[in-house]
C-alpha cells in the first residue's frame, strides 16, 4: 500500500516541478534581469526533461549551439587567426561526431544509408521553403517592412568577422544539428508518443530560437519550420529533413557570397 501511494505521488511529479520552477523564477528573475514568465517556462521545461528521463535532448540542444557560440567568442578578438580556425574545426567536428554518436546510441536515428536520401523529396521540400520565402517577401513589401530579420542581421555581421570556411561549416552544419534537435528530438525523445504535441513543439521552438522580433520574422521562420516539421511528421526521416535543410542553407550561403 505504501509503495502504491508513493507511485501515485510520483505520477504528479510534474506538478511539483512546475511549482518549484515558478518559485525559483519568482526569486531569481529580478537578479538575472529576465522576464519572470520566460524564466519559469525555461526552468519548468528543463526540470520536466530530467524528471521524465528525457535529458538527452538537453545534451543535443547544448551541442547544437557549440559551433555558433565558438565562432562568436573567437571573433571577439580580431584577427581570426589560423589557430582559431583550427580550434573551431576541431570543436565543430567533435560536436557533429558527438551528436551523431548520442543519437545512434539512443536509437533515435538509423545509421547513414543511401536509402534514406531522396532527391525528388529533397527538391520538393526546398521548393516549398522557397515558395514560403517568396510569400513572406511579398508580405514585407505590402506591409512596408525591411525583408530581413534580427537573426539574419546577426549572421551577416558575423560573416564579416570570421573566415568564409568557418561561416560555411557553421551554416551547413546547422542543417544536421537543428534537424536532430528540433525534429528528431521532439518526435523521438520529448513527445515520442504524442505526435501532435511534437509537431507543435518543434514548429514553435525552431522559430523562436531564430530570434523573431516582429510578424515578418515570425512568418519567415515559422513557415520554414512548418515545412520541415511537416516533412518529418510524414516521413520520420532525419536524413531527408537534413537534406532539405542543407540544400536551403547552401542556397542561402551561395546567394550571400554572390551578393558580397
């Protein structure tokens, strides 16, 4: 009987975590200069990941931010020397290798095989993203907004401060890391048995993590996320999603270099 009561209380651990996260947010939001609600959501999310043994997603999320964080920190002191470039690529390759190893060890993606790559589906995904980018561009013109986002401005600035090889690796590597975190992570780890919650979570967090600041930027990343999340929800194929994302990032990279 005692074990049954403990199990009953344990089933409500999510409530204890939410209460504790809210309390901690109330006590620390002022000192950390963060909005109370945002801090409460972050603490609750992290707490729930650990409570329900889904902390592996948090590891993948942290790894996905290593390349950008590394290049940004190294770029603070100019010039960007050869030694810094070597250091970046060492950490970059370790990040990719570690993320792939963790994903394979936890059996959330299959081993690499040509059967998971489809050129027609990749081109279709790229076409859908291209289409929604045109639509958001038209929206920007109609509403007289600048057709750019804070995230893109930050990338443009970073591009001028780091070698093109570093910027290219970071841009193309994001296709692997982001699809692993936002699509595979939500569908195969966080909400493995709740497809609709996985869809909504992947859709919104991917858009939010690209720092949208207005309706145009929300549409830009939200519609891109809608395409990528829809493809993963339909095919549950990490390598297909990675290919679509990689093709789009490559297109953007070549476009940026040609304009430069």
